[in-house]
C-alpha cells in the first residue's frame, strides 16, 4: 500500500459515525463506529483502489500535500 495518500477522518453528527475520505481518489469514503475502525476501513479501500487501478492499467493519482489552517482561538 502507498502510505503517501491522505486519509481524512471526521465525526459525522448526521450519520452518528466517523467518516473517512480519500481526497486523492475523488473523495471516495467509508465509515466506522470508531476512529480506528474508520481508519482501518479507509486503508482497506485505499489498498483495493490501488490494486484495482494497477490491474486495469490505470495510472495512480498523484499524492498531494494539503495545507492545514488552525482555527483555535
């Protein structure tokens, strides 16, 4: 698996679970009841997306670095 891809995990009040998104992969997402479960599922989805893309001869998306701005006061 490529550890250079981003995984964004946030709590969803609406869905009452943690939602994990993969920004470099058109924001594909998954979810989990815990942060750890959402991360584990996201890593599984990422591995599947990489394997699937490579087996179909598709190029992988470029890993990106995202700017994080602090909103703490």
